[in-house]
C-alpha cells in the first residue's frame, strides 16, 4: 500500500515556527494563538494517524510539529505572564509608557 501524507503537518510546523517570532513581538499573545492553532492541527493529525502510523510517511514530522507547538505555547504563555506582571508592577499601560519615556530621557534620546 502506498504511504500517504498527513494533511496538516506542514502548516503546523510553519505556525509553530512563526509562533516563536510572534511571542516576542506581540507580548506573547500572538505566540499563544499561533502555537495553539498549530497544536490543535497537529493533534488532529495525530488522531488520524493513531490507527496506523506506518501508513503515513510524514509521521515523524508530526511529532516535530507537536514539540515545536508545545515549546511555542510555553514561551508565549511565559511572555504573557511577564507582560501581565509588568502591567501590575507599573500600574497599567500608562505607567509602562511613562517609565519607558524616563529611560529614553536618561539615555539622551527622545522619540
């Protein structure tokens, strides 16, 4: 019997990798969303392949996609927690902006 490919493995890999980048630029929220979608798709394919993993040629990539999605989810969650902690510590978003402005002035730059 000819081996088949699982349909969502490639998109899971791509979303998992992009989630690493997104967690750094979106206060973690983008990373959580993208890695959550990647993990959902990977788990969907895992259920499909659970009956007979030898039937699919990219089952190894599925394992990799799941691991990357889990790592992205953890990193994103840590970034979200750090962002929330900073909001609490500075008394809100306005406090964070004020602190950032003070830091820029101390460095001699202004924006």
